C-alpha cells in the first residue's frame, strides 16, 4: 500500500512560529488535503473495470489513467515544495487545492477516455503543488511533542485514505448515485475541495527564510525525459513496439543525461540544483533509491491487476472487490505501528526478511491463482493478501527512514525530495511493466474468460515477485555492509 510519501523539504520552525499556539484547526484542513490526494491514488483502481466498460478504454489507456497521475505527482513534488517556500505555503495550498478540485470535476464529467487521462495528469500536477504544503506547514507550525502528534495524525490519515480508496470507492461505484457510477469517485472531491479552500484561512501563512530561484530548465528536462520513458512502455500492451517507441526511449535517455549534466553545472556554478547529483554518487543512497523504486513499483500495479482479475475476470462488484482488500489494509495499518519497534530492535535484517516474505507471499498468491484458474474463489486469496499487506508495512516506511539515514543532515531536505519523487516514478513504471506482461497474456488463447484473466494476473504479478526478490537481495547486501562497518 503506497500510503506514505516523504516530505519534499526538511524544515525547522522559526522561533516566532514555534512559540505560537499550534494551529490544530489548520491541521484538520491539512489532513483533509492529505487524505484526498492519497485517496485518489487508490480509488481509481476499483473503478477501472467500470471505466473500461463505459469508455471502451484499452489496457494502455487504463495504464495512463493510473500512471499519469503518479508520474505527474512525482515529477513536480520537489518543485511544489520549492514554490511553497517562495510564494507562501498557504497560498500554494489554495492554488493546489483549486487545481485539484477543477481537475477532479473534469475527471468526473469526462466524455472520452482521452479527456479522462488528461484530467488525471492535471490532478497529479495539482496534487504535486498541494501535498508538499501539508508536510511543510505541519513542520513549521508544530514543534516538540505537538509535532510528533501532528505527524502521527497525518500518518493515520494517509493510512485511512488508502483503505477508504478501496472500500468507499467500491461503494460509490456500486451505489451508482444519480446514475453517475464511477464518476462519483472524482466528483466527491469537488465539495471537499471547495470546503478546504474556504477554511484554508486557518492555516498560518509561512515562507522559507531562504528562497532560492527555481530551476525551471531542470524541471522541463526531467519531466519530458520521464514522459518519453513512460509513454512507450504504457502503450506497448495495445500497440506493441513500433519505431516511435524506440525513438521515444532514445529521446528519454538523451534528455535524462542532459538533465544530469545541467544539474551538475548548476551545482558547480553555485546555483542550487533541483537534484544534487552528488547524492546519487553515494553508493548506499543510490542503492536505497533503487530499492524505493522497486518496492513502490509493486503497489499500484498490484491493485490494478487485482481489480481486473476480481471484477473483469470473475465478475465481482466494485464493493465486493474492495472488501476483499479490507484484511490486507488492516494488516498494513497494524504492522505500520509495529514496524518502528521491530526495526529498532533487529535493524536492517528485519526489513530484508520482510522483503523476502513479501516475495514469497506474491509467489504464493500467483501460485494459488494459477492452480485454481477459472475455478478460483477470490475470497480465498485473503490469507495471502494479509501477509502481503503486513510485509508491505514492514518494508515501506522503515525503508524510507533507512535510506534517508544514509545522507548527512544538511542533505536531508534534498534527499527526501528525491526519494519522494522516486516513490511515484517507481509506481508509474511498475504499472507500465506489469501492463506489458498482463497485455501479452490477454493476447493468448485460454479456455474461458475467467481463465484468461487468471493467467494474465499470474503473468503480470511475476514482475512483483522478481522486484521483491531483487529488493530482498539488495537489503541483505546492505545488512552485510553494515556488519562489516560496525566496530
């Protein structure tokens, strides 16, 4: 469950703000914003089969509906944080919430799948402006025990958003309020957004003491480079590999290399880069970034494949499919609370073991689907889902803390921004990779519709097993390195 996103900046409250009474009413507004941005990461999965039926969306277009939001969200997270520093975090909160609300409206009234994809990208861009202000505003307005309580409330809120995305989303789609069906999962954001904008005055306005100019050329290079990387991967299940696909991948490589060099030039000339590439030359941090991408690439792709399996393949309603995930979500929340104590006691080996359990649980799940085929009872997957949810919780947040611990304190803000971006990019690339495998399997012949989707699920989820195994190996290597370095 991808319910955690790092803060894009590490900030300390100015003395004048630290002595003020903590704005708890403003915190409730910030939590509401955090809820809707994470809710929209998850809710779309239970509605995908309904969208596919009504809009005639291809598998590639489904991938864009999911991955477009994640990519736009991830690429502009750091920029959103910097804009809040420059122009005021409450101001950017209002701008981001207004954009998110308008984009949600266009998602809800989209007449075609192309319009829906465009609106989802706009949603992601707006979320990237909105979400960093939540973290930054809490950090500068709360201190000491109040800060711990506020961030505890935020963590709980994000976890509940992930659960609600499955349960409430399934209920809204199935309830078919006013005949709107899946459109209600987006339209519900409109009154919430308007309310949040109206009460945003309870959030104190803050600015960063130092406000360096934004690196817009860097933003353009990395955004275009990642887009050219993602588009051919997501298009492959429907249109296959064509000449333009390879040209786009080549263009992505050129632009990302140009981004690296441009960032290095800024650093050497004394300008603050968007990403300090010195971070990526630190072996442990680079390996940690790869780990984050691998683990987070398994989350959204899993929810997407499961929704297609349960609803399109085996005819479950959206609410029934979402309800199957309740035990998985509960396990995630419970183990999220236990993970810090276990990792404190056992260290990195605890995360490595969790990654290995994660891979085994995925292998068991796809083995169960493979053996049962068309005779699968979806509710029978719940035990494996519980293990997957618990293992995810044991990996995700502890992994973020582990990786950020590899850098010096002065680099913490930049590092957290990089890791935040890698989370969402990893999720988008995971959807693309699994979509290719899922699409190839759907092109095969099978005895019956359910059997075909069972085989497609097995094929797609084989990526998750491989990603989890690689993550476990990398974590074991980190464990060995730490033991060698310890006195």
